[in-house]
């Protein structure tokens, strides 16, 4: 059975991300007040509240996954302040570059979408692994997916991808920042997690939970017993 992801999957994922952001708002803001300006959770919450408010409209007014995600990205870009607005905005806007016109994508295509999104963040932020940014979790995660052979193991691979992102976020703890506001802190940034690396992990954790839900639904639909 080829695992496919429908436009509904992406709509549900965005909902889950918005719920997660509300739950983790204070935590992300705390991380950012340790080494930044303390607005990361607040900024993401403002952005995703706006996306949630407009979600039905964004869904109904778009035909395919690519244009839906593009509208989500544009909404974030227009609403979110700080560095995270343009970065997450670019991520969602560029995710669908290679799947234009598709209402359903395969898991392989989904992997490419993630890589395209991460590449857009790299281009916009000009950051590399080790700079203490979102890229410290996103790049190893995208590479892990690209090197994986998900055929029949999609759910497991997705879970492992989340673990790679989580570890990537943890890896920012001992780093001195080379980008962003925490740059000026020098060695004082050591011991603090990068809030963007952590929110990137949490955003994909929401994508994963939404995947678990849709995988379960598919299995029930196909008469398979649940794992
Ligand atoms: Mg900030």
C-alpha cells in the first residue's frame, strides 16, 4: 500500500500545529527570553491564531496542497514579527514548490517537500548547522528523511525523523550563536536552547501526530488491524 497524504492531512496538521503553539507558547517565550528578546512563543501564537481564524477560507479558496501551504506561509509572513515570521513563512510557502496542482502526495513527495522548505529557510536565514538556529534541527532531520527508505515503514521513519529533530534542538544547548539576536551574548548563550530549533521540532511533532491519526484512519478504512 502506497502511503499518500491528502490536502486534508495538511489542513489537520496546521490545526495541530496551532494547538501545540498555544500549549507551548510560554515555554518557547521562556527559551527566547533566556537568549533573545522573549517573543518567540508570542510571535508564533499571533501568526497561528491568524492562520486558524482563516483556515476554512484558506482551505476552500485553494485547489491543491501547494497553494494551501503557500497561503499559510503568506499569512505567517504578514502577521509574525521577529525573525521567525519570514523564516516559517518561507518554509510553508516553498514546501509545495515541486507538488503544484496535487491534491494528494506520496510519502516520498512529502520528504521532498520538507527538504524544499528547509532549503528555503537556509537560503533566507543564511544559517548552517552549528549556528544555533532552527537549521540545527531542520537540516539533520531533512537529511535523515532523504537518506531513509520509508517503503512500508513510513510511520517508523516519521517517528525517527522527530527524534532527529529533537536531538538537533538539544544540540544547540552548548553552542555559541552565530546568527540572530543571541549572537551578541557570546559565551553567555551556552547552556540555553535555541527557541527556533525547539519550535521546529515541535512543529514537526504536530505533523507526526496528525500523520498517526490519518494512518490509523487509513488502516481502518482498508480493513487492516491496527498496529
Ligand atoms: Mg525573539
